[in-house]
C-alpha cells in the first residue's frame, strides 16, 4: 500500500510539474491550416487594408528597448475579399472614440477612409474583431446601425464579457440585452469561420484577443495578429510593449511573439500582419500582399513629438 501511495505521489508531482512548465500560450500552424480548410468553397482572392486614423508615439512604447524616436501607429481595418462577398476583420471607429486615444491631443483622423470602413462594414457578409478595444470594435457597437450590424458580427464570449463588465471606455459598453443581438461564440483553440479562414484564440493583450488566419486562393497566407505587437520589431526581437497604460498577460504575449518569430523564419509563404505597424503596411502594399482600396486621402504630415495614446 505504501509503495503504491509513493508511486501515486511521484506521478502526481510529475503531472503538476509538467503543468507548471506548460507554455502560457501555444499554437500549431498545421492545425490552423487544417481548421481553415474545413469550410468548403472558394478561398478569398485578396485582403484590403483601410487606415482611417493614426496615433503619434515614440517607438519605445511599442517595443521594449527600442529607440525613443517618432513612430506612427496606424488605426486599421482589414477586408477579406471573396468572389461573392467580403469578411471584415475589425470595424473602425468614429471621431469621438479616436479622441480617447489622444489624451487631449488632436491626432490625424481621415474622414474619407473612415467612411470607406463604415461602407465596407455595412457591405460585409460577416464581421469579426481581433479584440475588444475601441479602435477595433467601436464600428459595430456604436451608432444607429449597430443593431443591424450585430446580426452578422461574430464576437467571442471573452470579448463580450469585457465589453459588458470592463470596457476600455464608456462609449463601447454593451448591456446584456445589446450583447444578445450579436453572434456570440466560444471555442477552445481554433475555429473556422469561412473558406480559408480560421480564428486563433490568443488572450494576452486583452482577454478576448484572437488572431485571424487567411489562406488566399493563389496559395499565399496572411496572419492578422491584431495587437499581439504594435510593431513587427516586437516579433523580430521577441520583446513586448513598454506602455505603462496597457495591462497585458505578459507571459502569454511573449509566447505569441516567440511563436510568430519562429513562423517568420520557417514559413516563407505566410505573412504576419500587425494591426498598427504603419511601416509594415506600406511595405506590404508595395509588394502586393495587401491592397489599399482607393481613392482615399491621407494626412502625410510627419509625426512630431511623442504622445502616449491609449490602446
């Protein structure tokens, strides 16, 4: 009896040690691809990017240890284009919500592109959001058409709980009754949402954060990583943010950055896209990886002094 008890204790200790050493977050690109292939139909042909606003900050806020030099943080939404319709990833925001991020400083807001986002959201067959912050979700929780958009907007349980109980700002608060109008889902690790597309549960930046995998018809792949990092140097250097106003699960975010760093080295056909990295967006548009629908006018004033906006 004693020997069996000792064996049990040893096995239990090994099990607990294994649990303690488990990574804070993990994912398998093979499983993600398999998940994205579950829904039959033609895959998307391209991904459009809309930049409807900017925040001006220094790069050290985005990447720990980066130089204290001016940097542009783009506010974006993505449109996944199919032969017969579109899926929006993130939904934009209005000027009132944008002003929250400037902390009293007026930052660039592009009404023409904001109107493009609003039009694209209205035309989409489905809308998903990478996480529940105002610059990503306000376009489907505020305004006169929120009730109409709710029926085709997929929110996760984690996103909804944050918007009800602890929203980033009062303007994006959801009531229980409001939340019931949305397509609320809960999933373990991955979830297919359309041909060639899958959601990847990625809590860290927020409780409801997720990445969106997109496999295009021509074989190229994109991974829309939301705010796992604000600048791709965070992936390349595996360093998180240094923004005291942001409260993250740092271990989970570091695990995501480490995984993304490995993908960048081994998956040459896959491009990870950070929502706010304006430098990366310009390069990807130039390479034809992303498309900017036009015409649209953007403020080209170079960034001046740093302002620590909120995210």
